[in-house]
């Protein structure tokens, strides 16, 4: 299981446009991707409602995980989106 | 019909026939079940959700801009895999497609509403997706709005979905009025983007009969059904005169005879900086830092705090930024501190400076972060404590700030005891900042949250003006400054009175700055002084206001 831990830098947190971009990118991957806030319960990264309900704010740390072929590439992309200011 | 009042969220005056949007998608009955073919029923639900998603996306592409983002996010909701799984599970358990959609959305809806704030306002977006999907499944017409009109109409609704409003334009809509929604609701955001006046949180609006001419003031929040021609003309003239005058008043705050009164912004985080600069704030008079601390399970690190402070300081090079150290308590609890236990009167409980004295590590981390940020910026950083009652508390706070390397430490005057003994406090503090909202709450024993007591919260109450005068006198005795950072500072008339009382700076919500700047620039310091004396001689808020206005002739040109 590959994972990335990143600090969310966007002013609006993982809401609004960053959340939409994050979910759309995750949804394109042909493997399961999860995201968790801090050490919390991981949720499906392809679900906008699940991602919104994490209520990730600027400065929060998220852990993104995926397993299988191409996991590293998709995690790199998602980490970039989550950490973009 | 009487005038209704809501919250003005997009400025301007709009007038036109009321178009009342009163549709509600019927709730599918709790017992609604399908005929037995779960697979076919699941297909119906999936197709309906996909149709809604595609429709929302298509509307987004046509609308472009901010609306496209909002509608795109709604399309993602319609295509949410977690939601789809929930719907499928409910259909497998025998529920009809419509009922399954209703229940599956319900779970997420509750979560958003419980979270409140920004997420709470997203519940309306989710409801709209749900109602559209149910309408498709049930074969009901998906309600739309006239996208053309002979005369622009005033759109009135319980709440508006962005899918409804995104394709409208100024040629079609004269104003928006909704019963629900807040300043960050999509109606507010899109109305501002369109440049159309809007009033939200206006109870009773949908009881206006369709077709009734409606006058809407997006600044005052007043909604007047069936106004006279004269009222419409007056409101329109006032709005255009106000716009012209406000646009003409620029530069730092000062009276007509050149007495400087710095005009500062109240902000709740770095995201408010743009608005402050846009309205010409000379600095920040109240930087509320709660946003860093509330709603989180661990305390924010010093580094995170430093970044948030520096971001604001950097926006005002050479200017003044007054940061209020953490103002939390029983009504704004911190999840990372041990629970405080029930307080019967949270407003009178262990909050503000009282809480920080019980947890000095929180204050020392915050002050250290502030000192580091100040060292990296050219802005002049000042810090102040909330909820200070005594000179002893003041001395403790100022000493703690000085130890942390912060050269200017003041206190907020929001407890009557602090105003009554202002000279004692001024001996210790570097400056005062009057928080008129809490000062009124404590002086009148009137809870700010209780709507029935609003009259006692009126900043024109002569007793409140007395407390302001006492605080100023105490500050003057020791050569210290005394600003105001409550709602009172944003009232252009009261701003002149406060200046007359000797207040040295005014800090307010950024949109209030232009009107205050214009009002000050049209009066001399002497006129402000006379207005202040006249106001204090009144025995009621109404008398005080009327007496002050009689000394401020320049207000007429501002249509205030």
C-alpha cells in the first residue's frame, strides 16, 4: 500500500474547487484510493460527499493511500492537488 | 403589506414585479416500494442521477465563471459513488428508486447541516441535486425560471439553487430575495458576481403575492412590497448619489479640517485581506484569530500560526495590524483543551483572557508566533486581549506580551468595569480598543443572541456613549490611544460622534469603510464634537441619533 502525507495549503481547504479537482482526478484512476484527515478514518477519495464531510481546512494534514499498478503516479498527482496553495 | 427585513449581501437598489418561486418536489412516501425488479429500479435511479449530472454540467458550461465551478461540484455529487452505493442498497431492500434517492441523500445532508457554516450552506446544493433526480424519476417537470422578461423581475424564493440562477442576467433579474441563506450562500456569491442587489435571510418573503412590485435595497436589507412611486424614486436617487459620493471619497480617513482618524478593517483571517484592501483599509484594527483554533482536535503549531499572521502583515507594509489573541470559551469551546463543563452563562464565564490565563501555554505559543511574524514584516504589529475587566489582568497581559518580545500590547474595553476604571487600565496598557457589541451586552445585561433584546443592543444608547467617553478619558489621561472595533464604528453617523468623543481610530467590516470615510470627510472635528455632545445629552437612542444628525449637515449629500 503506497501512501502520501501532505499538508493542505489552499485557503479554502479541501472544499470548493480543490475538492472537485481532487475527486475528479481520483475518479479517473482504475484503483481504489482513500483519503483521511490526520489519523482519522479513511474515506473513498472518489466521493465528493465523503471528501467534503472530512471538512479538511488549510493547515490540516491528509493521508492519501492507494494500492496496485499506477498507485504512485496517482498519489503524486493527488498530493500535488491537495498541497497546492 | 409591511416592509420586510433581511440581510443585504449584494449592494444596490432593485425594483420590479415579484416572481415568487414556490415549488417543492414532493417527498416520496416512506413506504414507497418497487414492484420486485430491483435491477430495473437501480437502472432508473442511475439513469436519473446521470441525466441530472449531465444537465448541471451543461448549464455550467453555458454560464461559465464561478457558476461553472459550483454546478460542476453539484454534478460530482450526482455522480458520487458512495451515494450510488447507498441508493442501490436501499433499492435492493425493496425501496422505490425515488424513495431510495431521497433517503440516501438524507444521510449526507444531515452530516453537512450538523457541520454548519460553509458546509451547512452546501446542503442547499445537495437538496437541489436530490430534487432534480426525484423529479426525473417521477416524470415531474424540473422547474425553471423565465430566462427572458419584458421587465426585469425581483426573484423571490425560499432558497435558490445555483442551477436556477446561473443562467440569469441583469437584463432579467432586478434583485434577489431569499428567506434562507447567508452571506456565503451561492445566491449571495452569484448576485455579487452579476452585480445584482440581493437580500437573504428575509423571513416572510415568499408570502409576497406574485406580480406585486417590490423594491429591494441590497445594502440595508429592506424589502418593500408595493412601494409608492416616490419611494422608488427616492431609493434610486439615494443609491446613485451614495455610489457617486462613495466613489469620490478616497485616501486615509480624516475630518474636513484634516484631523486624521485611521480607518481600519475587522478581519477573520487572511482570506478577508482582499476585501479590506479593496475598500481602502489603512490597516487592520481587529484580526480575529479564532479561525486558527476552533473546529480542530490539536492546537495549531507555532509555524502554522506564524504563516497566517505574516500573510496579513505582508498585505499592509508599513501599516498597522492589531491582532486579538485567542477569544474562546464555553460558547466557542476548544476541542484540544479539557472540557470546561457546563457554564450557566457562557457570556459571563471563563472566556477570552480568563481562559488563556488558565492555559498559558496557548497564549505563549501564539505570542511567540506573532513576534516571529512581526520580525519578518514591515507592518506595525499590535496585540490586544479580549475580556479584560481589571488593571491587574491588564498588567499581567502586557507583561506577558513584552516578555514575548511584542512592543505594543493593549486591551479591549468590552466590560463596563474596564471602562469605569479606564485610567487604571491605561496606566498599564499601550492602547485601548472598544468592543461596542460586548460592551452593550454587558452594560445592558442583554444577551447578544436574544433577538427580542436588540433595542438594548443599539449602539446609540446614551449609557453606551457614556462608557465610550469614560474609556477615552482614561486613555487620554495617560497619553494612550483608544480606537473602536465594534459595529458602532461602521455606522457613518456614529463614526462622526465617536470621533467627536475622542476615539482615535475606527475599525469595521470592510464594506462599511467607504461610507464612513465619506461621512468623516464632510465634517470638521468641531462639528463631530458638537454632534457628540448633543448625542450624549439625549435620553434615548432615537433622541441621541436625531440630536447628533442636526449637527452633521454633510450627511444629507450622502443620502444617509
